[in-house]
C-alpha cells in the first residue's frame, strides 16, 4: 500500500496536464550492461527501453536561489517501479547537476524511501537551463544514467565555455595539475591528476577515499548531452597522483571535473578540454 501511495503521488501531477509537464516528466534511461568496477567508463548516447525515469519538481516552476525538491523514480521494462538498488560507490543514487553552460556543478545524493522514490532538496544559483544526470544500478543489472532538462526561473547567467590553456588549478589548500594523453574522439586516453599541498608545494600522500575510491571524474560535453563517469586505476591510491582512463565519444569541447578528498574535505577541480 505504501508503495502504491508513493506512485500515486508522482502520477497525480499528470492528471489534467498535457503530455510532458513541468510538474512530472518522464525520460528514457541509458544502460551500461557491465556493473561498475575498476576504471570503467560510461558513455551514454542512445536511449534504452529497459528503464524509464520519472522526475517531479516542487515547486512546479523552480526558482533560482530558492529550495527545490526533486523526486525521482525509475520503472523497469514491465512498468513496475524499481525498488531494489545496488550500492554504487557507497550510495544508491548519484545525482549530477550542471548548468547548461557547465559553469555550475553539483554532485548530490538523494534520500531513498525504500519504496522506489528518491528525494533531495537543493538550490540552483541562477536562472536558466540545467541538466540532471541520475546514476544508479538496479539490483542485478548494470549501471543506468537517466537525464533530465529543467528550466529555472530567475536572473540568467551565461558564461562562455573556454578551453583551458593552463591545466594547473588551486583549491586554496591544494594545487592540482591535469596531464592527459592524446585527445581524439573514440580513443581511450589517460587523465592523470597530480596533487600537491598549496602551502608546502610538496606532493600529497594523504588523499582519503571519496565515495569508495581514490577519486571520481565526471566528464560532460559542451552541449551537455554526453556524460562520462570514470574511476581511478588504483582505487586505494593516497596520492600524489590519481590516474583515470576515458573515451570521448565525439569531437568537441568537454568539461572535466575531478573529485577527491583530503583532511576531511571534498576537493573538486575542473578543466575544459578540446577533443579532436
């Protein structure tokens, strides 16, 4: 009964509204047949009919800088809600939120009610278009990514996506330098992050596990359509280097976010690359 009531709450927003509303929207998901492990990567380009996602925003028209509650539920090929999920790097669902221009990035983890619905409350910094990528793994299946586009009310900010000439960034506490192999569409390349202490300039050797690994890398194409998530070769590496492998599906500009942890703090650095 509890599960049916939860489903009814999401479906209620559809009644009396036109096909794809602001309140409740559905989207096809893309599946990776292999369970998440090692330095795997996900390249989500084509829809699969195996999983369908349902999203609900409250308020119906989200506003920048105000709390928005996001509710998410996935249905299997049989039309029934999926209620059993495997733990994927310490969480049941990873929600990546980016603005359309990729200037804003957030990696959050909705709460699960045990009956099929994930819920999280968050704030968006400015108005305009955002992309949501929900990554999860139904029990006994491969990794799935469901994508959704939403429009935020409020003052818009549009920042140009410019390829980085320098690949050394500072977090204030760390200096992180990205080196990479040949950036060619369809070819696997290496992404190596070298991390030093900003004060002492010495290589760090005290990285802590971040969501079950030495680090995570999220890559999104400049049009916010392509999503890639990779993990390091050595999940237990403590620094100073974390090495990842990825395949960029097509030529173009991509933004790369590296996420690590040190001294109890999350570390996030980003780079914009040109792939030929």
